[in-house]
């Protein structure tokens, strides 16, 4: 009979943990230490504020509070909505386009910023993300659907014309 060593037991447990983590979609909870001494009923607000800043929580809260619930990288955003900007990108030359600039041009064309809106602009572009209000995303999704439908009608018409001429 083979004996289980500590090392082999650890390896099998680790493999099981990796398998379990790969099969799930983990969510993380950020824990804040209320004080350095770990004393109960003692709260050091400056230390907690520092922890929140370091974790990036204040920036996330500020973005959510301003109403920009939709966040995408510029490349992901442009690839999703490129049907609304035919001819803007020529990627055949082998260089990576400026996705942020392309997103800005696209958004300025389809959803110009309205200074009279009491909620502020419906979109903003940050350093690494494009932020949209939920209402604007629904409107843009509808525009993409309509653009794709019109292209489908053109393809169908060309195909039917080809079939009749044969």
C-alpha cells in the first residue's frame, strides 16, 4: 500500500483548489482594518480613508455616483459599435489605431454633448475606459441594430438581383 506524503497531499489539494477556482467566477471582498492596534470599538477614520484610496474605491464610488454605469475599454467599445462609423478605421497598414480618439469621434458624431442636460454629459472618456450612462448605451445599441438591419437588406437585395440574373 502506498503512503500519502505531506507533499503529495499538498499537491493534490492545490490542484483541487486551482480546478475549483478555474470553474468559478470569484468576487472579491475588500477588507479594511479599522485601526492599527486591532482593538474592538476603535475606528481610525484617516487610516480607513487611506486604505480606501489605495484600493481605488473612492474613484469607483465617484464614477458610479455620477451615473456612468457602463464602462468599456476604448478598443472593446469601438469594436462593439464600429457599425456606426463606417470607414473610420483602416487597420490593414499594420499599426494599432488610437482607439480613444476613434471612440471620441464616434461619440461626438452620434451623441454630441448637451451642455443643457442637468445630469451632465451622457458619456466621458477616461485614460483607460469609456464611460456611458445606461440610457445612452440603450440608444446606441438600437442604432447599431438598425445599421446592421439596413446592411442586411442591402445584401439581400444584391443576392436576389444576382439570383434573378443567373
